[in-house]
């Protein structure tokens, strides 16, 4: 048995109570580092869903983000995770960050969590006005094992800029502080609103670097799992609406999580979606998206499928 908090898995439906009491199901749910969107999403979900599901014990697991979540799901170290659609797709091969490892054939879809943009942030007085101006600069790409590093590296590669920067790996919160202190020139962030960017924008003037139309087309041509979307002007203080590459992010479960547990968690999440969104705006985007998820090569979890079919939300 693993000597970690994952030793009790949802698959076992471990009884933590004494005989005659209801069993409690342990669910280890991977998010990201503090300062990242996934971290707060999982924290909010654990708090809100526990109010309706006292027999489901959700443990928020701090991770590097999407890449690590997918890898740990594949290894059986997590029961649920927030994972980029691109990572679900690549893990089925496996290729990219999953090359040489186990296939993600145990990943099951629960819901589309949100669509997230990838963008680069600098200080308003840095003199950096475009992505090309990052040449020779210190740029934080996210924490090791994160989906942010994956996305930022992909975009810089597509634009021919990856080899021209000085890449730094650090947590989102550390990157925000490092930029404010002048230790780095810019940092990259996936998903919004991100706490690290919001907090920095409250005390300093920031710039989110714009993408040209040609750059957006080049990113989509190089990596088809990105599409162009617009980050609204209300996202960060002083930042106008900006077009940028988006990727779709999913709530994913391991196949071992019991059908009834997932079904009840999904039902509670939709019933409490307003409360979840009040905790973090990204939850307001949650929807079934069942057809698009299955195009990634993985099926929906039977519990989620049962809920969607019974409520007329299944998409073929």
C-alpha cells in the first residue's frame, strides 16, 4: 500500500466509519499550485460539494497542474483532476509529455471545466510591448510539471521564440512576486482570472502582451488543439479585451471511481454551479461537452454519462 494520502482510493470505497455507519469514499482531486486557477477551483469544489455529499471526502491535492494531474491519474495516485483536453488526447497515444509512459486509457470525462487562454504578462513600464520583445528576456513559464509550462512552451515554439528567451520555472505566486521585484521580465499564465495576475494588477500597472492575427493563426496551425478566443476587458484591472490562444480544460476522473459517486458529484456540481462560480469564475463555464471530450479518444465516466442522459444533456 502506498504510504501517501492516496493509500485509500475511491475504488476501494473504504469504510472509515465503525460498523453500522455509512461508508465514506475518499477522492483525491488534483488541482495546481496556489495562485493557479485549478488550485482554487478544486478548493471551492471540495468545500461546496461536501455540503451535499457528506459521505464523499474530497482531498484537494496541490500539484504542478494539468500535466502532473494527468500523469498521476495514469499512475493511480489521483482519483480526479483538472486536465487540459490536449493532455487527454496526447496521453492516449502516448506522446508529448506522456511519451515513454503509460497510456491514459483509464481517464474518463466528467465535465468541461472551462476554456482557458495562455498569455504573457509584464509590467507596464517594462518597455516590452509585443511577444517579439521577449527576445533575450527572463520569462517564467510556470511550475515544473504544469500545463502552463506545456502551453507556454508550445506557443513560444510555434512563434519561433522559445530558444530566444531565458526560461524560468517557478510557481505562479512566485512569478508574480518576481516580476514585481524586477527579478524577471515577464511571466506566462494559462487560464484566467489567475490570482497571481489579479494581485499584481492591484498594486502595479501590468501589460498583457497582444498576439497579432498572424501569430494566432500560426499557433493554431502548429497545434490544432488551440483556438482563438477573447479574454474580456473585465478580467484584469487596466487590461483591455485581448485575443489569444485558448484551450479547453476538463474535469476528469479515474475509471475506478464508483459510478454512483461520480453521478452524485456531477448532480451536486450543477445544482450548486452558482455557488461554485461565486468561489471561482471559471466554474461558471462548466458544461457537459460530451461529444467534444470523446473526440479526444477517451470515454465519459459512466456516472457522468448516466446523469447527462437522464437530464437530457447528453451530446452524441
